[in-house]
C-alpha cells in the first residue's frame, strides 16, 4: 500500500511539472511570441502557440528571455566565454536584481545514529540566491548583502545609514536595491 501511494505521488508531481503555462517569449530579433511555455529541466524552454500544436525548443541562442506566471526570466551574461544563465528578473534599474532558487534535498543517514530505525535526514531546504547587474557586470550576492557589496552602494549615504541603523537588514536585498534605484543618484 505504501508503495502505491508513493507511485501515485510521483506520477502526480510529474504531471504537474509537465504543464505548459501562458507566457511571452522574447526572441533575439526583438520579436515577441505569445503562447504556452514550459521550462526544460536542463536549460531552455519548450514553446507552442496552442495546446494542440507541436512544441519548439528555444534556449539562449535564440531568445533573451520569457515571461510566464507573473515572473520575468532573462538570460544574463555571467562570465566571458561561458553561456548566459537564466535568472528571474526582480528589479530593472540602475542596479538590476535577479534571483534563482536553489534546493538542497539534505543528507540521509541510513538507520540513524544508533543503528536502529529507518534513518534520519538533515540539512535540506531551499534558498533564494540573488545577483545584481551593475554596469553590465553580474555579481553574485547570495542570500544577503555583504560588506563588499556595500562598496557598490556607498554613493548613497541615506541607504548606508539605513543599513547601519538596522532600518534595513542586509538580508532585505530586494528592499535595498529598490531603495537604491528609487532614492539614490
């Protein structure tokens, strides 16, 4: 019985993951395509104009990004000589903010510590990793603003004061970049 429930759960999750969602694809020639989009597991997307049509695969060679489910995804150049990476665009401005979700399934110790039982899992979870784009240079921030990133923001004294006074915490990355873009020169 337990195995049947697990099989049904896996099948249900795979069906949910296989769905196409409404969206817009932005081609490199500035053309926009509206239709159904599915993000591929190992990069790129599948796109089709209607539910019944055949899909076409796109990646960073043909598109600059796409919008789906209220989210903006863009390919951003990371390092010279490497392909661009697909990130969620959170803020577009003097300093643009991008993010991606990372997942850690954790580690399992078979049979627990004492040799009995079914095992123990620890260390799993997910996190949002932020990146900022400053003067066409993508900088990985991580989960919070660090002192080395404050150098980039130092020309905005009111923002630095808010961070030092703890009005804005270093983990408030979205709010910090939004403040910088709206209130600083």
